[in-house]
C-alpha cells in the first residue's frame, strides 16, 4: 500500500466484516484498538527477542519499577510486551486465536495493558468477535497491514489514526459531538491561541499545551500539527485529561502513536481528580461539554471553594449546578504559569455569557476575569457548526499578560455570518468554516482594528448596576423616568418597603 490514504481505506474496509453483528456506530470499538495494537506489534517486532531475553535474565528480586525500566530499555520504547506472540504468530494458529490474543494483551507493560483492558474494554470485544466467528478474520486482515516505523512514520501514523477517528465519529452522529470537535473549529481556536506569539514560536523551543476535557485528543493533535507546520524546529508537548474511558483510550493511543508521552494524558474528572495538579502550561485549549450538570460533584467543588478561596481553583465563584462551563474556565486559568505568558481558548455556548444576575456566581466569575484584565476577546461563531447541537457558540480568549495595545480592552468579533453550507448534514452540523473564514477571523483578532464585525471596548463598559425597586401594593409610587433610564437592568417587586439595591455586574 502506498500512502496513508490507501492504509486508511484498507483499515476502513475491515469494518465491513462487522456489518450485521455490530451497529455502524460500534465499528470504532473494534477497529481503533486493533489499529493501535497492530502498530505496537510492528514497533516492538525488531526488539522482541531482546526483550524476552532480558526478562529471563532479570532477577526475581528486582524492584518492579526497575524491571519495567530495564525491559523498556531493551524494547527501545516507553513500553514493552512479554508475550511470545506477535500478529504473525497469532494468525498462524487460528484454532487458539482468542486465548492467544488475550495472552498477548496481558503481556504488555501496565501503561499499555490498562488502556486496552480497562478503557478500550478490548477483551469484551474479543469475546464478542469470537462468538460471531469474526475474530480470526479481523485479526488476519490487520496482520496484513504493514505499519512498521520504517514504512509509516509517527507523523503519518498519527494522521492515519486521526482520519479513522474522524470517520467513525462522523458515522456515529449521536455521540460524535460529545467526544469530537469539528476540525475547522479547532484550527480557528489554535490560530487564535498562537496568533499573538508568532515571533516566539518561530524560534527553536519546547512549549506545553493542556486540554482538561480532551476527548479523543483532536485539539491536542491539531495544535501539534499546526506548530510543526509553522516551525519544524519547535516542539509542542501536549497534556490532557478525559473522563470517558473509550475517549481517553483513543487519545492516549493517538499520543503514543505520534511519539508524544502517553503518561501526559490522565483519566478521570479534571475537577475532582486533577491528574496534573502541579503542572502549569503555556497554552490551553478546550471544548468542554455544553451545559453539563455538576451536581454529582457539588460537594467536592463547594468544599474547595469554601476552604481554599482564591488560593484554590474556584475562588471567584460557583455557577449554578446545571452548567459547569465556568468551572472549566476557572480550572484552566489556575493552570497559567505564574511567571510567564499563558493563554487559553475555550468554546462555550451562550449561557456563561448571559446567565446570572448581579452577585450570582456567574456574574462574580465574569467580573473576576475582566477586572484582572485577562479577557482578550470573544468570538461569536455561526450556529449549526457542531455535531450534537445547533445552538450558537462563542470562543473566549483569555491570557494572564496582554500585549500593551490590548490592556484594559476587550474585543468582540461577530463571525456568525462567516460559514458555508455543507452538502450533507452530519447530525446537527450543517455549516462549516472555510480556510478563508478562519483567516479573516484570525486577521480581525490580530489587527484589533474596529470594523463592522469587530468592536473594541474598555473593560469598564462591561459593568453595570442592577437596581431593585420594591414598592407597596396600594401606594402610588413615582420614579423619574430619566433616573430609571440610567440603569440598564430594572426589576420591580410588590413589597411594603421601598429599597434601592445596586451591585456591579458583568
């Protein structure tokens, strides 16, 4: 097979074997882990004998961690496999393929074994395939794919895996939006994230990027690819955390196949099980789930808010439990480097912008961000861009150190009319951003010049006073209309007393 396109097509064709026994939305549960498994088999093949020999020579008294280190050194990788099987040997014994393949899985070092067993749940798929008399056919087809590193580089392998993820995600429209962000949206976010640092990023160096809700790793991959395209001498080390087991397994595997450190990808809830608690990053990207209820973890979040205050992650305030979006924003800001420039780009729905009156958790969080002069811009995107929702979305760009021209300012960009219609809808996704749209939005952000669809405001413009006027039921109460007009928000309630209550609101 010549080129990654042919390899993708061949692997994609293997999914046809599953038709009838699997739903189309389930194909990825088999094809993706088997793709990773075959790649690792090819990577470890040249050192297989050396690893087995080293295993027999290592003393039984050797510390487990040291033993792993020695075996990894023999493998020349950050992982190893002690099973005597390879894909070729598995294919050569069709009568025992299920038992042998499970033995092969158990032979991996714990960092790889856990991904396949605990998160991909591959033993369950092996059992299901065996019962459907498909296991040997699937394994045999994968054994015919040459994914050796001298044939397929890490970069190309990552491209192959990304393409497969995209295809399976688009085929499974009902779940794609939960774990897969449209690539053109990510590319725009990456452009905005790096736009202010083009000069810095053009030099050799290593930078870090973090996504606290990384899904299958799309944002991490696009950012890495972008920086490599702009400057081959620069390296982006990526970090992430993901709550969904299968998405975590895919992301972890993708990073492994691309030569990134898979230990940088953590499993669990970023709020209650922060796997990177002591890490700080140069750049941060995320598309957290829209409007996700956080009641299940309310106790832990509230405890941190009350006990740690601003020394913790959620000191600015707590949003209503029906939407945790602004918890993600605070969590990401807590990951800024204290003595260097850090920047984040996050895509949110309209709720974090507009929900919550003066004094509410949402209002206090917005006020905290703006009064610290961290908010650079908000970009309004077209609707129907995402797979699982047609609602309007917004990209927030936040940094701990604005350039002089942006200090005390917030830029609002209206990109709601910048889109093309798709020929075929994918779930709720009916629109997409072209390269020209991405370039224009990026230009507006970089130049920061006022235009019909780009406005620049002072931070103070986003504050207002909320006025509550309470009046008795049977008393005539008159207020000068001009005085009312001075206050954008006016509420009236029927009570015996009259009171003027005001507080700053963002």
